[in-house]
């Protein structure tokens, strides 16, 4: 008996475990700007996307369930934590942010409140992965979550692929929560975030949002973003349309598999300048 008791003390187990069926997995979060008519003040409109497993795939010999394979819920609040708590009141399952892959911030929110105020909550929550993608939306962020992708995925999974190296576009800047946190800690550097917008049928990527002290200040276009990726040595394999050196006036397509750049600060005639070598 004493031996059994000693062996029990060496056993491990799960403390604070929770059944999967008791959790509501949040795959994406969007932030828009709204106004309280009574208080006449601006607030967050926080939207979350939750997958509906029953609609994503049917059982053996059955097709997928009818309807969208996801649901989008929303709540208005002055702070992020208050909005999350209000969203929790709409569900009979515990919200779980550990599977959140995407945080979308509208241009209006990034201008009025700043990106730092939004992501502060997520940086303090250690259940949220540092690989979570970030983007600033040119328009309403909630509209992105409600748009059905062409390939039958959830919008969060589809956008995650668009904002990944596998997208194969040099016009797309790629970053995540961890990278943003590192860049914010460096003196004299203001990070940028990828741009996302809603097309007629699907989401569109290309360009970046320029930030100053965490607040939105403007956009960089596609070709400017490509140059930024080259400067950061984060170039994605791409193709260029250039003028043919043998036949002036004709255009040819050139594929570039690898590209590296080096830049340094120099002084010329008392004026600082940046020298870039590609």
C-alpha cells in the first residue's frame, strides 16, 4: 500500500483541463470604429469569427452542412477586454483565443485609437500565439470576416494564406504579433503592417500601412511595398515586366528567384544619405 501511494505522487496529469466541446475557438478578430449615440464618443466594434464544425464537413457518406462554415459575432465597447467579456455573454462556451490566427484593424481604428492600444491586450495574453498575423484594413474590418473565400475555406484560413510567403506575391508585406513586438522595442523604428481590402468577390492584398507612434499615417503602394521587402531582405520570388535590352520598346517578363540588399548610412558634403546596394 505504501508503495502504491509513493507511485501516485510521481504521476502527472492535467490541472485546470477543459473539454474541447466546452470551448469556442476564435480564429479571427476584427476591430472597427463605431459611435455611441448617447455618449457621443467613439468605441470599438469588436467582431470575432468562430468556425462551425458541423458545417465544415459532414459525416461518412454525407456532405458538408448547409450554410457558412463560420459565424461572426460582434460587440461594442470602450476597451478590448470589455468587448471580449461582452462577447462571452453571447455564448454558452468559453471563448478561447489560443487558435486566433488573424487580427484585423480598420484604418479608422488605427487612426483614432492607434494600433498599440488594440494589441496591448493580446500581448499580455500568453495564450495568444506570437505568430498571429496582423493587417490594417482599407474599409470595414468586419466585412473581411463575413466574405466567403472562393475555395471553401474559412476567411481566417484564406487570409492567413494570403499573408504568408506561400502567397508568392512581392507586393505583400508579411508580419506577425511577435515581429511587431520586436520592432516596437527598437529605438527609432516605426513598424508597418500589411494592407488588406475587400474586393467584389474576395479579399485583396498589396501595400502596407505606415504607422507613426502606433497611429496610421498613410499607405505605401504595391511597388513601394516591393521595394520595402527588398530593403528588409524579405523578398518573395516574383516576376517583373521590364524593357527588353535587345529590342527597345518591347517588354519581357523576368523571373527573380533570389535577391539580397545591403544598405548603410553615409555622409556626403555634410548631408546624410542612405546607400543601397541590391
